[in-house]
C-alpha cells in the first residue's frame, strides 16, 4: 500500500515518527513522506533537519510558512492546500495519513478530498475548546475514511457523529511510543545543548496562542503574561519551548524570549523528540497550554499545570491541574505540582492512554484495510 503521511512541524512529528518508522521498514507499505509548513521555515527552527536526522528522505518538501513578514492563518491554509494537492498528484498515494486538527491539516484533507485520495485520521474525536482547531478536527473527521483514535471515549464521540463504527479503532497515542526509545537524551547531553544546569526542580514551559481568544480580539498577552509572572513567583529551572505559527504567536514568542533572560532559564525553538522526551524524563513539572502536558507528560507521571481553556475537553490524568488565566493561581498550582507528596500520588495513578506500541496497532489496521476507490462516504446514524 502506497501511504502518504503529512508532517508539518515538531507538534506532529513526535506523534508520527514511530508510525513512519514502521511504515518505512515494512515491505507491505510504500511510505511517501510529505514534509511542509513549519518544518521548512527558518523562523520555526527548520525542523525538517530533525526528520532527516531520524533517517527519512522526504518524498516532497513544501515551504508555505514565510520566513519574514506577516504570517496569516488564511495564507498558510491556502498555500498548504495548493502544495499538498500538487504533491498528491505527483505521488499518487492510495491514502493520506494525517494527525490532529491544525489549520494546515484541514487544508491538506480538503486537497485529498479534491484529489479523490482517502484519508486516515489519527487523534480524532478529541476536544480543544479554546482553539479554532476544535472545529477543524471535527470537519477532518467527516472527511476521513479511517479513524485511529487515542481513547475509547473519543471513539464513541466519532460514532455519535455518524461515522461507521467499523472504521473506528482505538490505537492509543503514537507519541507515547517514544517511551520505548533507547536513545533519549541524557541529562548531561541536555545541559550541554541548553547551556544550563538542570538543577531541580526542572519545569518545562510551552505556551501556544489560544486562537479563539486571538480571533475574538482578546488581549493576546494575557495568558503568556500570567505564565511569566507565575514563573517569577516559583523558583525553578525553566526550559521554555517556543510557540507554533498560529495567529498571535508573535506576542507569545516575544514575552517568552524576554522571560528566558532571567537566571536559571533558557528558551529553545525546537528540541526534537529524542531530546524533548529526554527532557521530560528529567522534568519535575510542565507548565503551559500544550497538548503535551495532558498526553505525553502523564505517561511519565510528570505533573502538569494546564493553563486556560486551550485544552479544555481533552481527557486528562490525575496529574493535570487546570487553572485559569491568573498568575497567583498558576503559581499555587505549580507549587502543588512540585510537592513530593503530590508527585508520589501521580506516580501511583494509572495514565489515561494505552502505553506504547501504537505504531504496531496502526499498521495492523492499515494492513487489513482496503482504501475505498472512489473514496465514498456513508453516514451511519443510530436511532
């Protein structure tokens, strides 16, 4: 089976990497890796190099995020649609595999629909109420033909949307396959890379724009400003990762870069999965509004202070502390997260997602699936 896989930045490569390794190494599949978006932008760390460092030679590279000037959501989406459509016409895959809910992802799925290429969707059925990605994800679900979800609750949600239950499969999250890697970065390697001693407690900070708030004209600096104030109130070693290309990223980026100038702090554009998971192994807590705080961190029993409503609606484990946009509440929650007794309770709890081997489950489902030709959709609503 000729399978095209789209990756557009560090946010999805950590999820897709193990699946792509399995597809590449299995003679039953012909992987066509489509690399675009933030991967191909110097502004966002040109993480295409990380994909190549993992041993992959992209079938297509597509630069649609400008290195200079304004970055608009509509401009990115339009350019992604055209670039992916051209790539699909050249590669002629039997299906396109995508993950998640981003603006370029829905553009790619529209391109696949127009090119009559069936869509395989990872991580559907989830909720992120604070981002316009939430609407994108549900639209992608309705344009997809095979649904590989991370949790049984998400499978039930997709079935309630009228999708064929036979096309819905619980895989867990392929991101958690990284736990099985033997090459995760050591503390010494990370300290050398970051130029910072990882003296405990170590807190990983990631703040992305809350796109619905940005779109409605809310003050873009409120959330990140409160995070920065909470950091100032709680002494720790802070490793800050930069935001993605969503609308409002410039204000978030500027605030985090300024905050990184204080002692015991550093900021990085992109660590790559080997280093990021290595850092999580040595972290005492996660602070911010990224999905990694509610999916990846719980797999390592690392507590998360989840800020605002960007991830509202997602299933979370007992180590996730939800707080509003209030610096005092964030600081109090972070102190709780760093408390040894709280961390012990988190370690004793069962994580919410299946641990590891998701890539093998994905390939097992793909091997038994016949991509529809033409890719007709039939809704199955149950009374």
